[in-house]
């Protein structure tokens, strides 16, 4: 009988350390929206991670796949065509450059507003003969995902035992709600190994400034969330589920009980990653402050500010900055 080869040994060791990592790593909280007791798990997930996965979400698969295929069609256009839909200041097509302050990533994207259904002629011309296909897919998807986001926010209010149950969701439902939508395409990056230890950044670490973000991606890995201790865990992709992020504004409204989650996307070696994210935000004039019903005698951790003020400050920051510190009470 021959001895195991060095490769076999190292494979066995790799497998063992993988198993060990799996047992040690916390699982991403899973919320079944069809179960009435989900409200407690939901609150726990928002307190511990600021992140969870949602199943039985009620968003029709057809809406998801239609928008995904429209997104793929768009990203497959020649760069010179896509460019006509940019630059993203603040809405439109962007490539590699993120925000206005020098951040970059291996990503191209479309940033859109959610509560205006008319786009400029130049923008629509990029979508060829039938821009309605893109617009319909977008509208169907956004209205369905917004409904789910509101249901989640109302379940959160129930779990926190606060009234009325639409305290959070009414901000997204408002006609003036400053909500956004983002389509991201992360092209495969075959040279990963040769560059800084295999961690090529698709989208750098950050928290989302809004109330809640609802993410859906195709079956390609890349998303990671940061735990309290600063370590990163990979989120296994699941194209049939949604992933929810607590945003900075929800952290403030809960006086720090819920945490806005730091997350990032690493480039994938062989597969394209396509993600679509709805960012539920309040009206610009809305005061963002801890809900009195959640304070029970304790003091606010934050200074008073409106969403307009926070957004302005966020858009002047770098992606990785801790945007809330500027608004903390000392
Ligand atoms: C993070 C969440 C959303 O994707 C976004 C991002 C925005 C952008 O891409 O233009 C920002 C980023 C996000 C936070 C800080 C600023 C603004 C890039 C950046 C460096 C659309 C948003 O609202 O804030």
C-alpha cells in the first residue's frame, strides 16, 4: 500500500479546517416570513448581526428573473452604449468608481431612484427599441420588494412591542420617500490569486446609510458581513431568498439596539455576480431620532439630524468611513 501523497495530506487538512470553521462560524439568521413567531428572531438578528436572510417572502419568482435578465442584457451592451446612461451623479451608469470621493471597486452598476417612473430620453435610448420592458420589470420588482420591506419593518415594530406598527414602514410608503435602487454587475476576475492575497474588492466595506436594504443576487458568492469582533464571514449565495441589511438610520431610530451591518463584496474568480438592491430611505425632511417608545428613560446616543443632513454628510464621506460617529453624542 502506498503512502498518501503530500497533496492528499494537504487536502485532508484543508477539509478538516473547513469543517472546523463551519462549526465555529455563526449561521446567518434565517427568517421565515410566513411564520407568525418570526418577529422575535427578527429582532434578535437585527441586534446581533444587523443582517438576516428571508424566505417565503412573497416576491414572485417571475419578477426576479425578468429583472435579472433585463440587467444582464444591459450589462452585456458595449461599454460605449452603457456609458451613455452615465455618469451616476447621482443616478445612472457607473463603472469601477463608487461615489464622488475616490472609491473604486471591480463593479459596474446602475443607480436609480424608485419613486419616479419617468427617465430621460437619453437614458432610455440605451435600452434599445423597447425600454418599456426594462421599466416594467423594474416597476414590478420594486413595488413587490418595497411591500416585503414594509412587512419586515412592521414585523420588527411588533417584535420591539412598539406602536403604531407602521412607525418605520410609513417612511418608505411616503410619496416623498428617498429610496434608491441599484443593479450591480461584478465581472469575473481570473487573476485574483496574483493580487493581494486573493482578496480583490468588488465593493469595499461599508454600512448603508438608509433604514433598510433588500438584496437579491444570482448564485455567485462574494458577499461578506462583518461581525462585532471585526471578523468577516462569507454569506453563501441563495438566488431564491432575500438578504436584509439594517441601515444607519434604523440603528439611530432604535438608539443603537439594532446595528447597521458592515458588509463588502469580494470579486469572484470565475463567475459573474449580479445583484439588485432596494434601499428604503425616509423623506429628506424627516428627523432621524431614537423612537421615544424605545428609550424607556435612557438618553439618545445621537445628535438630532434630518435625513437630508445625514445623506449630505454620507455623500461627502469615503465608503469605509464610520458615518455615524459624526452624529454621536459625546
Ligand atoms: C452605500 C449604499 C448605497 O449603495 C449608496 C452608496 C453611495 C453610492 O454608491 O453613491 C455611497 C455609499 C452608499 C455611502 C457613502 C457614499 C455614498 C458611495 C459613497 C462613498 C447608493 C448609498 O446611498 O450610500
